[in-house]
């Protein structure tokens, strides 16, 4: 059968556009269908514009909290609308960049809502196209809090949080994971009163316990109110915003705020994606796939967040490339899910890869911990960015790096070295003997490994 395309990719986010470009590089006729803007949520409403806002928050804090140390003695005035506008401009520039890449590699694109109406047929509006293979990369959206559905005004998602026309005086954030904390950090830094509610007993529950505790302490000192082990029992809309009744370890508590940002997880964008005759298996709002990203229907694949956790743009990107290369018969490489870096872009930032100390012990390892505080780093002192530390978890018998956990201003940049180290099965000696330039933040990685061996000369 002659198909219109070799591959149709549904979704233009980090998985979709990357997969479409890679397929075109490998000589395939490719169509990418996107219902909104190329780049998806990540580029337009998530990863990229939030980092523009967080950079703004960092700048505000550097001037307001550290300015005197650097000799600044003025007063600062900040324009909230300009902060928002700049973040939108950054997203817009990158969106145009993907359009340019599609033209460069001859990737066709269509905009509209796609539906797979047969194993090799996709409908976009009144048009139908055929393809030998279909790759689903439709991503996810925010999960609503039961009894407090989103209205886009007083009960909002991350999308509204980064495009508000006026700065709220107060905000209640439900969820102490990366998204909730990043927005909490941003709004607190620019003067909004922020309260964060987390159901579990600590924020960032997936991170090492030392890291979670250090970040909570830091954000609390900055003015955020963080209530762990807590949940909402009732949410009411008021003339001024919202009123939430909370169950906390200290008893019931009422919080009133201009608005409530809900960040308690995501659900896959799978509604009306397949005709009834296309029997793709969907479990818990996500598409079920095998280790080759094949769905239950031959010729239909799914990559990225729509598959389920971990919901990370870099994972989606690599899944798409692996999937496309397999379809094209180019390679059979796999994503190593044991070395996925996780990052939270607060200030101090948090980054990790591999096992936590607790997980390593539960797996039967006798561990050796190497730890180095940034306050002992000359480069951190020079930058007045001394908060945080590097914590490395090693197997005490063989010296293998099992996990790395960082909190500090450069944590999300430094983690890449440790991802590479983990991939190459590096040992303590490998890290210690790899000469790190002086003075840099990266020396803290070398020093942490040395501290674990009793060899650090700086602490």
C-alpha cells in the first residue's frame, strides 16, 4: 500500500518534534501534527518560560538580599508584566526555532486536533492522511483537585500561573513537588505571600531526605509557609479569591488567598485520540507500551509523558529518538531509566541521579557517603552563593557511584557530570582523580568524593 507518509507524529512537544526531525534525518517522509504550538507545553508553557521567570526571581533575590555585599546601595523596583512578557518572548523565539528546523529537515506540519481512525490513518479536521507508522506524543495536562476544578482565574494550573496579568498578593499552592515549589519560589521572591501544602511528610518526596530537609529550611527562611503532612478538606471561592480548610498535623487551619495553584500530578492526553475500532490499551489515563514503545496495535507507538512517569522532557526526548531509530532500522539503543537526572529549579536548586542513601541501603549496599558544603568552595564564596552541598552515595566495597544529590545555586548544571559518571560506572577514585578546574563550583563534586574517602583537604 502506498502511504502519504512514512511516519506521522501526533504532538509537537519535546518528544514529538525531536522524533519528527530525527525521522527526517534518517530519510523518512514525516508529518508532525500539533493542536497548538510547536514545542508543546514544555517550550511554550513549561520548562522554558518558567526558567525565564525563575531567572527573574534569582535576580530579584540577588539584588535585594545580596546587593549590599557587592556594594549596591540603591532601591529596586520591578515590573511584573515585563517579567511575564519576557518569558513569553523567550518561548516565542524558541517556537520559531522549531519551525526553522522543520523547514531545514523537510518535516511537514499540520495544526489541528488529530484522531487515529484506523491503524494507519489519522484524521485532522475534515482531512485524512495515511502513514506506515504512527507515533503518539500528545503529552499530559494538570490533574485537578477533586471538588476544586480549574476555572483559570482563582483555581489555576501552571499555564495560568505564568501568564497572569497582575501579580497576586497571596497564593496557595497545592503540591510540594518541583512545579509547585518552583512557582512558590518565584512568587515569594517578587513579594507574593505563598503557602505550600504537601500531602506527604516532606517536600520533594522523591529526593534524598537530606536534600528535602535542606530545601524546606531554605525556602522557609525566604518566607514561604510550607505545611507537610497536610491536605485540603474544603475549598470555597470567595469574593476575594479562595478559602481553603486544611487538615494539618497541628490541627485544622484556614488559609485565604487571591488564588490557588494546583500541582498534584498530571493525566495523559488520550481523550478522543483513538476511534473505538482502534484498540490501543490505555491504563490510568496513559497509553500502555512495551520496551520498544509499541502499543497494543501494530504500527502505533507512543513516547514521552503520555506513557506515564517519569514525566520529564529529557526522558520524552530520548524515548522519541530511540523509538524512531528502531522504526527506521537504524539502531536498537535503549533509554537507561536508572540514570535519569531530576532537577528542581528553585534557588537553591536541587538535582539528583541514581539511588538515594535510603534506597541504596534498602537494596543491600553498604554505603559510603561523601559530602561537601558549598560554603567551603572558593568560587561559591566569590559569588556569594554558599548555600547547599553535594552528597554522593558510593558502594563501600567497590567504590562505585550509586547516586548523587545536590542542592545549591549551580546544582542543575553540575548534575550532568554525575550522570556521565554514573553511566560510565565511575568510582570514587575516578571522580577524585579527574582534575577539576579551580576555582569552580564543580570542584565540590571532586571534594565530596574525596571527603568520603577521608582525602578532602578543604574540610
